């Protein structure tokens, strides 16, 4: 469970100060697929970065799995991220000169996992995501959809409980975009909390809950009423 209480993030000071997140209070249950929807500049990325422990709030509180993130030092936050958070980005952020396997293994190398074990984990995920024939290819030879699937494998490889996906379909055509959203949905069904930031209503509609932001505030909450569940 993720809980945020009176969350505020201000960028800048004095006259140029801007409230990117402006008093948000909400709870996100475990193992759900939640969409944070809104126009560019409404605060989606800022919100994900706060939940993901990449930044500190200006005021208000964030609790993730009972941990109050406000209380953590920089090192503790980095530890929190490594244990709990998988990030997926619009631009993939893969290392182009590395193979797909090397990219997916990277978080486990950082975590100090022995080679045999980490290789096995990475290959298992790449197989699951339909990239078995791309394992030893340089990642810059992959299509956009394949790159994003590789990035999802990398986000999952250290078994985080929370996946944060920031406009993950932004650089994909609609077919590959729909596939990425379906994978995120599946990940939530397997017990992970998935938070998707998107300005795309069609993508958001696939989530269990939609939280709409306008100017850093929650303007609307919708519980999806899917025909097929
Ligand atoms: N590092 C930053 N410094 C100053 N202003 C920022 C920074 N990051 C975001 N902002 C501002 O905060 C607001 C919310 O941005 P962001 O969270 O990136 O929105 P979104 O992801 O919905 O497009 C925007 O007005 C943006 O210009
Ligand atoms: Mg953004």
C-alpha cells in the first residue's frame, strides 16, 4: 500500500515558485494497476519521482509499505529504490552499446548477484517477454516495442513490488503501445503495484483506477468498470 498525505512539491523560489504537486492525499492499494492521467505539465512525473524516492517532497508525507520516505537519508532512499522500485521510461534509457541481456542484468550486477544466478533470472524474463531471439543482440538493433519490453524486463529483474511507468507508450505505435499496457496489466495481476503516468486516455482506461491531475491536484478519481476482468 502506498499512502500520500497532503503531498506538496514546489520547484523554484519566490515569484518563480511553482507547485508541481499541490496537496495530494490518496492511497494506492497493493497489486493494482493505477493510471495517473493528465496533460503535459500537470505533475505526473513529479508524482512518480516522489513515490519512487528519487526526490523529497516540499511538505506532506509519503508512506510505501509502511516506510515513511520523508525520514530516509539519500543512501536509505537509494536502498529503498533498489529493493522496491522498478522504473520504465518513455525513452527506454537502455545502454545502446550493450546487448539486451547485459541491459537487463545491469540492476543485478549493481546488487552484486553472482553471474550464473543473474544470467538465469534475466534470460527467464526475456523469454517471458518474447525476446528470446534478441538476448545477445545489441539493444540498438531492437524495434521500439522490443526495446520497451527489454526495459520492462530490466525493471522487473530485481523483483521490485512497485513498477512505475512514465509514459511508457509515448514512443510506440498503437499496436506496440497496447502490448506494453497489456504487459503492465499482467504484472499487476501477478501481485505488483503498477503506477502508469500517461496523457493517453485509452491507455489509462485499461487500469483498475484512474487518478486525474490538473495543475498538481487530483481533479477526479475513477474506478474502472471493465467488462472483462
Ligand atoms: N526539475 C524541475 N525544476 C523546475 N520545474 C520543474 C521541474 N520538474 C518539473 N517542473 C515543473 O513542474 C510541473 C510538473 O511537471 P511534470 O511533473 O514533469 O509534469 P508531467 O510529467 O505531467 O508532464 C511543470 O510545470 C514543470 O515545468
Ligand atoms: Mg512527465
